[in-house]
C-alpha cells in the first residue's frame, strides 16, 4: 500500500507542476520552447504538447 501511495503522490505532484507551467504560459510569464522530447503518449492519453496547443489556440 505504501508503494501505491508514493506513486499516487508522485502523479499528483507531476500533474500539479504541469498545471502551474501551463498557467504561467497562459499568463505570459513563460515562453514555451517545445521540442520533440516533450511529446508523450501514455496510458492516460495525456500529451502536454497537445494540451498547450489547445489551451493557447
């Protein structure tokens, strides 16, 4: 159970960090420079590149 809690905590922290980054980009405080290494496609279907494009478009 401890391993599950750590994985969940790590996932929540990672998600929070992406939310902070996207918010700062939308506020104009960060200029995104996106390369191919940012493209991800995991089992949850999240793709930060696609999220940024959709939010900024």
